[in-house]
């Protein structure tokens, strides 16, 4: 590892939903770069401990925290617990985000409330609680993980929530400047063990993607870390789409020429 890669030494990062998947990859990448990491899980403590062990194996420091972010009191309490154990949060990655895409005419209210609470309300509460410490330190980074479902109109409440995440990102970027940057990462379908079992779906997504592959967890993690570095200190309020070009607008070509 080069000296430049320890560019987050002394920072404390809270990554929600980091006991597995892209969240775990983000937590490990931030730790690799020197941050002390709060690994968050809802209740799968053993999975969180496994991520913390992987961080310890590369010489990093991590602690595991459980919290149900759908509980209105949980986000604020989580930031306080992390601060007590690791120090004030200087990097907040809002990654937790449950999915539901039942049609609106049949969507249970409980699903609506869970998806909106954890995808939108919790990031707002976490940021609201963390900003005071970031401003005391004179530095902070907030990264909200949205999804290209924000640009679709067939993903029901999940798409609505992920669109709201982008709106929240832009609002917080204005309000929290100049000491704190706030950006969103907007991945398309991420390669995972789950997508590997959905062969037809995976192949159809790849066929629609100009780069002919899915984005990886490591790529999402690396972008999250890069947004925390000095190379991106002038970037705020942005939504960085990582989907291999799949969401680019396109229309049927007519192969007509009218010029000349």
C-alpha cells in the first residue's frame, strides 16, 4: 500500500448497512485508507463482526453497532454511540436502504413506511446529528447511496425514495457548505451472489448496458472513498451514476437522412 492511500487516517466513518454487500465493501475500503469504521447492522451481529474481523486483518480498526433505522429514535442514538466509542463521525455513508416495488395500488402501508423511513428519513436524521461534530472538526463528508431506480417509473416506493435521496443530497450540500461536502452515488444493478442466481435477469441487464457488465461492490466502495479525499474536495451536491451507461436516454434509430 502506498503512503498516499492512508489518506483517511484519523477519520471516523459510519457506514450504515455495512454487514454485507456493497456496504461491507465500503467499510473495508475506508478502513484500508486509515479511517476508524463503525460497522452498522440491523440485527445480524455475526455478519457485522465478520466485517470487523476482515478490517482487523488488514490492520484497521472497527466496531460493530446494531440499530433498526426504521425506529425514529435510532439514527440519532446511533451517531451518539459511535461518537462515544470511536470519536465524532467525520464520514457518514448512508448505505442502508430496503427495497420494495409492489404496485402502488397494492403496496402495503407498512412497506411504504419502512422503505421511506430507512432510505430517506434515517439519512436526514443521521446527517442532522453528525453535522455538529463535522463542523467542530472543520471537515466532513456525507455520501448517500441512491440507485438508478430513482430514474425509473416502475419501481414504486423504492424509486420514489431513491429520488428523494438525490433531492436531499442537493439540499444538504447547500446547507452544509463550505466545511462539509455531500454527494450521492447512484449505482445500477450491482454484481453479487444474489444476481448470480438470477441468470435471465442478469443477462437482460447486461444486454441493455453499453459497457456489457454490472458495476461491482469494489467499484462502489472505491468511489465512496474517493469522494472523501482531497481530489474531490471541490465536488458537492452531485449524483454520480455508476451503471455502465444503462440509464443513458436512448430512442429507436430510424436510419433516415434528410440533409443534402
